[in-house]
């Protein structure tokens, strides 16, 4: 079968490998769609998460149809359309027993540790598939995993109705987070630049600021700020950093209200972020790191199905598996302001 394969040396090849056989407790998925994640580029360059194993077929965000069912599998049958909860866990360690299965002592993921969704077929433990609601397409369902990531961050960050949420960055995670915050009743402001920011114009957020065209600190201060003689300038309730640079975190904390929240989603290896310590301590700013969509796959599918997360605006481009290498190049260069790029298994 065809697949997108890497050895972690900067290589990405369209290869032929043997189709996986069905194992007890597993299902074989005929992949429908897989979407590209920024983490994929780290994996290709040999700088992926600690649980990365090589060689590996990429793809940890994917949907598909069950083609085969192994022994001991319950409640699933051939023809079921599903997405993959990609956090494979042991169900027995301390963290699994607490329900925090992403932090499993034996954490594995398709597309990172074992072969993933950029292939015609994929073997997955039956406990790691989630049925797609009727009426939701395989294409739209493919963003369930990043949507779960964003939803968990918003819930952990206690986003509330009427609050002002400032989102740093204008990639797909920013877009999905903004849509979820808006569904919670929050007012959303996005900082970004270039063609990607233009993709946000039809999303209906309260304010978009192009940081290459105006001073965002001044604009937010003027539009939302309120100066208090003891506590300084306060403007927003929540800041979400979905960038890889962290350059705007210092100034954005200065705008947080007392007991505001800073949610860090963006990843960058070996990066050190500077924060205004006194502001964080005296104003009781809560700094929250958030990763994974564990526990939120069903709810993320409902949000996509309802349209609260508009998959048509998130998935901006589609390629075939045959065009997979071009898809990665296209996404990596952010051609046409691409947000999510999906690869369809119709080789």
C-alpha cells in the first residue's frame, strides 16, 4: 500500500509498504482523510516528541472507515466511520487511572511512535477510535484532534461568557480556539499577519490586528484598556499564545486584568519565554500550559457537526495521497495562507 514515510533525517517519501494485518483488540482503518500538523515537520527533521520512533508513517490527525475488525473488539463493525483518538495508553499506570491518559507512562501515538494515517490503511487499537456522528463527513471530522486540543485549553483556561480573549497568532489552532471561545460567548481579538490573517476575515471575530501594519499594543490599549492607578493598564481577561515565537507574551501579560489567565498552546523546542514577574505575582495571573485533546474527542466532533467550529474555513486546501509530498511543501510554505491542509486517500 502507499504511504508517506520518514526516517527522521529531513526525508519524506511516498513509499510502498505491506498492508497491516488485523490483530486482536485492533481494527484496520481504510483512511479517509489525514491532516498535516506542524509537529509533523519536527518528526521529519528528527526533532519530534520524546515518544517518536523511526522509521514511521506520518499522520496523527485522521479519519477513516473500519475495513476489518479483530478478535475481542466490541461495539464496532466494518463500515463504521471514525476518527482516531491518537493517544495510545496502557490503561494501568498512575496517570491512566486518573483519567489523564495522554500522560501515560507508555504513551504512544500513530504517526509518531507507530505507523499513522498518511497511508491507505492503518492498524489502531479499537479503544482509540471514536465514531463520527451521522451527517458529519470524513473530511470535516479530520480536525477532531486539534479541535479537542483547543477545547481542552479553553475549558482549562475557564473561558467565560462576555470575556475578552486575545489570541496571539493566526494559524489553524488560533482559528479553532477563536471559534470555540466565541461559542462560549467570549469576545475574540486575534493578532497576526500576512495571507493567513486574511483567512480570518470571514470568521466573524470582534477584531483582527495585522501586527505589520499597526502597533498592536497601542491599539488594544486604546480600544479595550482601562488604567487603574494601583494595578496599571488592564484590557483583556484571557491571552492565548498559539505562536512558536513567544515574542508577544511579555507585552500581552501587561494587558491582562487582575486574576487573568495566560494559556500557552504553541510549542517550540528549547524556547525560553520571558514574563513580567511582578505582574504575574501581584495580579495573580494564572499561567496555564495545555496540550492534547484527551477526553474531548466526542465533544469536538459535536462542535464541528453543529458548525461552532467551521471546518470549511479551517480546511483550506485538499490534496490526494499521491500529492502528499507537495501537500507538505505547500503547507510548510503557508502558500495562499493555508490553515489546515487535508490529504485524501484516493490514490
